[in-house]
C-alpha cells in the first residue's frame, strides 16, 4: 500500500483559501517568520493581507494523493509547469509552531554573553570624559564601530533592546538603548552612514550628565518636587559641560546632547527653543528618549504597543510629527514574530500590524493557531508582556 506524501505546490497569495496548509515557513525580507510551515489557514483574508503587506506574492502549500481535486485556478500563471492533475486533498496535520526561531534564540543568548563587554566599553568612555582624560577621534570611531556590529545580527534590534531592559537598567544601558533607537530612526528617514554614526554617538552621550545627579534622586519612585525635577533636568547642562572640551566630538553632537529635551512647541528645556531652532539629531533623539522612557520596566504591564498609542496621542504637538509617524509606522512591524502573553494568560505570536490601529496587532494563539484581531476585542484581550 502506497503511503501519502506531501508535495509542496506553489500558488499565488491571492488564491489562498480556507483549510490550505502552508508547506514551508514564510519569511519577510528581514528573515523574520510570518507564517509557519504546517499552519492551516482559517482566515484567508487576514493571511493574504499579512503576506501582501510584506510584498509576498508566491507561497507553497501542501498536497497529498487523495480523492479531492484542487481547483486549477489557484495556481499562478507562471507556475503552469508545476500543475498537479492527480486527485488532491489538503491534510489537516497537528501543526506545532515555535514562535521564536532557533536563530532568534541563539542570537539573544549570544547577545546576553557579549553585552557585559559592551556596557564596560561605554563605562570606560564615560569615565574618560567624567575625569577629563584624553579622548581621541580614533578611539571614539573604533568604539562606535564596535557598538554598531549589533546591526549585523538578524535578530531585530528592538527585540534586543527589550532583552536588555530585563537584564540591566543602568544609565549606561539606557544611553545605549537611546543610541540604538536613534540609529534606527535615522536609517528609516534615509540618513547617510556618516550621519548615522554621529547620531549614534550623540545618543550614547545624551545622558552622561546623569552621572552627576544624585542616584537616590534618579531612582526615586515617588512624585518629584519641583526642586528635584529641576535638578534632574540639569543633566543636559552637565552632559554638555562634560563633552564640550573635546574637539574630537563634532559640534552638532554637542548641540544635540544639549537640546534633546527641547520641544517643537517651545515647552522643553533648558532654553524653551522652538522647533525651527532644533537640529535634526536633536529632534530624532527626543523621540528616541521618549520611547525608551515610556518602555522602561518601571512602568509595569506597559508594552511597546501601549507606548505607540500614547506617543501617537500625547506627543503630536511636542515632537517632530513627520519623524514621529515614520517611527511609529515602522516600529510595530519590528515585532512581527514576537512571542507574547495576553492579559488573559493566553500565549501567542504577533503576525501582522494594522496600519490604522498600530497598537492592536493580529495575534496567532499558540493553543489552537487561531488568529485574533486585537482591534476587535477588549480586555483581557490585550498584550501584557513580551516573552524573551
């Protein structure tokens, strides 16, 4: 007796129908898994939207020898040489999906191992500046190049930032996260590699002045008095005063460090400048700083998607809106493939970002592979935390 064997067949995405079985993992252009092999399609329209959003036109589905015919019009016009004329049916395997690929898990483990040396490098540079020791352009360039090697990983940079938050929340790590976020924003708006390196360095140096602010004040969880807040706000002056003596640091980096807390509507500090007076680096770092502040672990049960919603509403008058909306529209997609826990304790994976509801993605549940549109559900159908 001949056993059934799966035969992958290529079809056009717009021919995808209910109960078809995906034959091979479908990846986006960053190598992130969108749909897993073995997944049985329950809501074709949503899966089609997901794939078309990532410019994917051709996929592979499974078929077996059986007693039901696949409609001939599901095949792509350019795949006529692969048409199957035998009797076909679609199996319904017990598909089990790993939301994080081995590559992601291995790179996160590798990153955790090398992160202490990255932090030490930042610490050494900060101490050099704090104590007024000599600092050369070559050394800054070398260390910046070392820091930027993180972008060679396939793992999404924002997933690594979330990992860092769980293992370290020091000033050094906060500065690193701001620098990484600023670099990505700069990349998304088309800055040159030279500008990106400068922007990254500006991000690293933004909060060096916090090392001159009393630590108990920085760590205080209760409401800050006006005097206490004014002392913390001085960190931008402290930062600028520390780096201004170094000719190897370009003036536009020094300017960005000094003004990254200024606002487009003149409500920022220390000078209450208006938007037209702010440099591009300053406006980018302002967005990065707000994002990283809102996504710190001190704000319990707050995820990236809560932050996206809050920034979209609360900061449209204080941050550069063109850069802000570029950032918000891009960052959600960085978490496609991210494993999450919902408030109702269900585990799932983010598979699609709705451009009209950036904070409410589509989730594929682990328990039954069902696709849930969070825009159509209320609490407890909300993302509570990312699982790393």
